[in-house]
C-alpha cells in the first residue's frame, strides 16, 4: 500500500467508515455500476445512495465514469486512493451474506438494465403473456390500468391499447427512460414513472392520487416475502370491481415450507387469497425456456386481514 499524508488518510477513513458506503465501495470494486444498479443492490432509494456516492467521490475513493449518456461509478484509478481502497476491502470477508446479497443484486440489476437498452424487442414469452391477457378480457377497454415491472414490452403495449389511461412503474430510472422511448415510438399515451423497490407503489404514485380498474404485475418480485408485500400494496390500489393480473417466474415460488414442498400454483393461489384477492384463473406459461405463472384475481368481498399474508410467508 502506498503511503499517504495523515490528512488524506483521515479523509479516506471518514468516507469509508460507514456501513452503506463500505458496501458501495465493495460493489464499485467489482465493476462500474450506475446509481440505479447500486440502489437496487442495496435495496435503498436512489437519492440516499447518491448522497453516499457523493461523499465517496469527494474523498477520491471512487470516481464517476461517463459511458454514453449514463454515469457509472467505479473504484478510484489514482494509485494512492486505489491502493488504500483495495487494501481496506482485502480485510472484508467476501463470504458475508450481506455482501453476497449485494453482489447478486448488483449483477441482476445490471443485467436488467442491459435489457432496457433493447426494450421493445419482441419475444415468444412476451407474446404468450399478452395472449393470456387478451383471452381473459377480450375487447374490453379499461378506464385506467397500472403496469408494474415492465419486463415485457408486449404487456405494456396491451395495457396502453386496452385502457384510456395507462400508468407504468419502471424498476429504475434507466428502465423508465427505455419504456418512455418505447411508448413514444409506438405513439401510445402512457405515463411512465420510476419506482424504487424500497418504496411502496402508493409512495411512487402519491402525486397521481388514484385507483385503477386493473393492475398488471410483470415479474414484480424476486422472493416470496417481496411478493407478499407487492400483493398487499397492489390490492389497495384496485377499485372494488377491478382486476389484478400477475406474471411471476416459477423459481420465485418454488421451495420447501415446514418440510413440506408446496407446488408453486398452490402457493400463488394461497398468497393471493391471504392478500384479500380472489383468484379467478391460474395457468402456467412456458416459452423461450422460461416458466411463468399467470394469474387473474379480484378483490375479495370480505378478504382476510392482509397481515395474514406476511404471517404465512414468515412461517
């Protein structure tokens, strides 16, 4: 490690001596990442992550890297700063569960944002999901539809065509930009907003102050616990006579519970019921090597307490 003056060393130590900034430092040492990538990996809001990144940049431990129209953050290239940062990170146990989760989350976020650049490209799976929607309510025009997730452009296109007012929540600012470009190219009237996984749908839609005739969840969660929260949140936004569609990968709903293996179809039906939703249709869809569960549900007339969903997921 190269030597540094006491003042500079103190500045580095102050910048790194905070749990979130240490985690950011570890991620930036792996690869250049955007604010959106980092926020999703840490499950924190982008403004909060940006404040921490500013402190790390001002200390010189990380640096901004412009790649096209995007800004990414990476470990400092200056020899002294780089040597200090890498020496500090060498003391970390990289097998720590939190650090492993951060790294996995960053890789998934970066992969998802890579797909955003190609948003609008058709796929067999996307077409199959759109056909499921069309078959459920053929020819119906909804007053308002909310789409959350935006993994498949075909579903956003269906929502824009099947509603008078379409709102979409994208999982990051970059994903929102990709979706906006897509709807503009197609001439659709659809408002696209960024949505942080750390926030509820209601928080992201606070300015809209509205409920929806239909809510469409396109790959909304990466774990069962997260899916429970999404369903509870979505249930609140649906009009009493409204409808919910959900498309969720099989692997999110697979696994053992209390030593008894629960089939993904049964698990999704149970989670919908516990969230106060009455499942009307449930079907597996397979295309492009992917396995997705598709479901249609409505608010139950007298659904169980929403807390039961969290309680059931915790068992």
